[in-house]
């Protein structure tokens, strides 16, 4: 059996990033290292994790690109479902206005402190 269990975002400041998600999406911190270079949130079956760029660099020897505020966000997004899109959007930097898809789903995009895209949407009916 294969199961998608977690997503790790490489960030400059793990504590700042994890606090943003905790405060914006009312999630709980599952774990953070004493060094504050890795942390996880309780987000259901799939965990959102954060690793410092320095920790990630020690694991990924060939290097990687990381998100920078002065550039456009990566072509990837995290998605959160809510009945209250407007309320969540008010807690962050809006990247794309709230819109309604042809199938009736309300969708908006915000950016987190590390310039990753986060979709805030209603559930597809």
C-alpha cells in the first residue's frame, strides 16, 4: 500500500511559518524540534511539515530552488476547504480575488510568508 502522508515546505523560519498556518487555519502544532528547524502541523491524514532551508540543504546534496518573496510563487498550491472563504482570506496576503468556478466552487488564493500559494475554497459539491 502507498499512502500520501506529508508535504514538507522548505522555509527560512520554521517557527514563523508554522505559526502562520496555526493562526490562519486554526491548526495545532504536532511537533517542532528544539532547534526549530523542523515542525509539523496536525492537518488530518496528510501532515503539512516545515523544514528550514539549512536542514533541507543538508539532506538534498544536489541543491534545490526555494521560494523567494521577490519572485512569482512556484506552480504548486496547498488547498484548504472551508465554508467561510472570505473570513480566511482576511487573515493573509490575497494573491487572486475570490471567484466562483463554473461548477459552483468559491475559490481564492493567498500567499503564505514564504511565498507559497494557498488555495482557500469551498468543497466541490
